[in-house]
């Protein structure tokens, strides 16, 4: 499945940037965390494939977990400290990571019949004690990595079960849907992780939707911080208001949608909108959210119709269709419709291309690959109408949602690297992006188009 554009981290960059502007020692740690996070994003394209245990997608007797200790360095994976079935280490971080992995595996296995992240028994790997005062946790495509926090604003990141569930769900999304980590599809990527992160916590606690607090990262903030969590799914924008952290900037509906080139097009800002749609659906229906709204969202995430560039309106339509398919035209489908309407998202027909209705399918499309040591050039002139239906839909979304423009702006070609160029005057696109800066699914689409 395709690689997301960036390493997925639980603490948004805008929060760390605000923290870094101060003069306290924690400001220096925030600046160091931002530098480390930038380095990880650049290194993501060089990662190796995930570890997969042989076997099919049938349920197993349990997860396969292994926890490592980085010893406050930034070297991964670190020293192995606890393998599957081994007794507790006595280190709270290592044991919380181990237990959190088990709780996440249990939700996906027992409720949704999914055997680990990839559905085929992928090993759950984690590294604790990463860096000195590192104020984040992240999924890098292979493992979860946890910092210990700064001891002033953030405590250790293993203490929050919903954070563990959130990060591991990035792996599920990567394998199931490959949602591009930019703009609205990236905000959906973040939101889906919040959704199943809270469901992991609710499932372990046996909470109903009414009993749940709908908070992400409530266990991270230390005493003295004016806030309750990193995010509030039911009431976005209310999680914190602290002089050091700033005020929670998440919008609760489309009227506050954040247009920005930072944060991968606002993935952490705007995820509050679909978050609230899910929380409203769940609280309207009552009972256990993993049995109602959770099943609908999981059906969409793992279904055949979701595309990497999926936007809010398309996702809304897919959830409505999934609710009808699973529960019929009843309270569940009505709750989903009402929730999306409440956040200002109008559902688009699920078989309609995202934000690309105005692009002429017969307009010329030029795709070119240049570079390499020999300087060879390959190119193809075609049109959307000449492409297979699935590729036509993918191209329509790619041309319309500014993903290519954003990739081109951030691209840093290196000597003898291959570069891909795309020209479509009808969509006002004329870009060139280095091969190593392209997410996997975009590169695969370009190659299929070149091959004809």
C-alpha cells in the first residue's frame, strides 16, 4: 500500500512551534523535537518494509509484540527489552507500550476481525525512551516510537492508550486505504486515527459513547497545563488554552476550515471536522461506539471505494452508504447524515471524483520522467478519458486538490535523481517533482500512465 507523505506524529507541529517561541528550557526541547521531526519526514522514503508474520488474515491467538529501548538516543530500533509473552519489565514506558499494543490488537481482532495492522499478522514493534525530552510519539511505517516528554508540559507518551491506538491506526490506514497525508485526505488520515484511538480506550474500559470523554491525549498533559488534552473530538477547539501552548485551533465545522500550506495542508487543524462528525454519530446512537459508528467507519476505511485523495464530501457519502449497507435505512444512517450536516459537509456521490468535476476529461495530459545518470527521458501524451476508470478517478482528484503543486513546492531534487513532470493546462497544473519526494501511490500512478 502507498506511503503517506510524512511520518505521522501525535503532537501537531503548530503546537510545538508555539511552545518553541518561549524562553523556558522546554522551548529548547520543543525546537529540538521540531528538528528531529523534520529529519524523520525526510528519512521516511528510505525506510524498509514492515515486518510481517507468515499467515493469512484469520484471527490468531494474540498479537506479536516486541518493545525496544532507545536509551534516550535517536537511534532506532534500540535494545530489545520485552518480547511477546515475556513478563513485565518494571519500566512503565516499556510495559505501557506492550499493554497498549495488546489493547489495540484486541479491538481490531475481536470487533473487526482484523489480524494486526496489515490484516495478516504484522508484528507490532515499539521503541520507548526516544531522545532527550522528546515531546512526541510517531508511527514511521514500521514501528511506533515514544518520547518521554519534557516533564513540564508533557509526560511520557506511553501513558495515553488512545495515543497508542491513534499511531497504530496510521498503520492500518496505510495498508487499507493509503490516504494521502495532505489536505483533506490527510485530515481524514488523522481523524481516522483519532477515531480508532478513542475506540481502543473505550473498548478496554467498556464505556458507552455517553460515558466516554472523547479526548485525545488526556493523559499526556501534566499538572499546571491549562487544558484537558491535545484534542476534543466532540468539541474541537476547546482542548487547551495555555500561555505556553496557545489556544486549540481546531475548527468544529467547515465555516472555520483552515486553509494553510503548513502542517501538510492543515491535517491536524482540520481533522477536528470529521472527528466531530464521528463523535456526533456515536453519541446520537448511544451504546458502544465500536459497534455502531465504528463499524461504519471501518467498513469505509477497508472498503473498495475509498481513494487515496478522498476528500470530506466523498468520505461523508461513503459513510452514509456504508451505514445503509450494514444497518439499513434506519437510525444509524440518519445519525451519519445528520452528523455530517452539523459540521457543514455535504455528501458527494461516492462514485463522483473529488473536486474535479470541472476538468475536461478530453483535455491533454502530459506525463514525463527525466534524469538519472544517462539522462533518459520517457513521456506520454494522453487524456483522462483514455485512462482506465480507476486511474481516471485518481488523476482527477490529484489534479484538482493541489497535491502535485504542494509536492513540487517541497521537492528537493538531487544530482542524477529521476524527476516526474505533469502538465495539464485544463487543471492549471505544470509541475516537476523529484522521484524520492513522491508518495508511493502517486509514483505508481505516474508509472502506470507512462506505460500506457
